[in-house]
C-alpha cells in the first residue's frame, strides 16, 4: 500500500467517535463541494475585493514562523523560548485566542521547518508523521476559531 493510500484521519482527535481512511471518503456528486469551498476559502470577487461566500472579506492577519514545530511539541523553538510549564500546543492555542481577541482573522504560517529535526520531508519519499500531525493540529485549531490559514510550503 502506498503512502497516500495509507493516510488516515483520526476522527477521535477531531472530536468524532470513529476512524476512517481518506480513500473511503466519497467523491461529491453535485455542487456541494463548491458550496463548501465558498464557505471556507477566501477568493477574489469580480470587483477585485476579497470575498468569503458572497460577502466582502477584510483581511487582518499576522505571520508566525514556528507554528508547525510548536504544534508538533518541539521542546525548544529556534527563534523563541517556550514559557516555563507551557507546551507548544498550549502556546499555539493561546496565540490564536489572542489573535481572535485582537480581531485578526488570517494567519500566514510557515509550513516548513526552521528548526533542525523538524522537517516535513526528511529524505526523498520519507516524511515525518509527527510534524504532519503538528501542522494538522495547528490548522484544526485555526479552523475552530474561524481563522483562515495561509500555509507557506517554501
């Protein structure tokens, strides 16, 4: 079984009570995926404004560059120190909560590592599952808060 075929969604971690493979998710047969995209993805409207669905969307955001490492539980960050007694995931949740409190709605995050030992791809065709889980955790936390994420891969 290939790498893509063996990936699975741990729905229990996402707050659901079951587990299913990605290859078991049925393909949409109607325009429901387009409607879902309109609800989740920001686009550029005909009048050159950002839009979410049919409404103008005003972007107020911030950059974060060690999100993936912190969410994956790195004990030390390259450019910052974790406060005593705070885990990376706690730091991520706190950062996002503060951002929402300040009215920010878009997070641009580095989806590549800046710290040694935390690369998504460790060698050709070899991937670090823990880092992918960290990235997935961070994106899920953003979704739960209504934040839009713009992960940068390079």
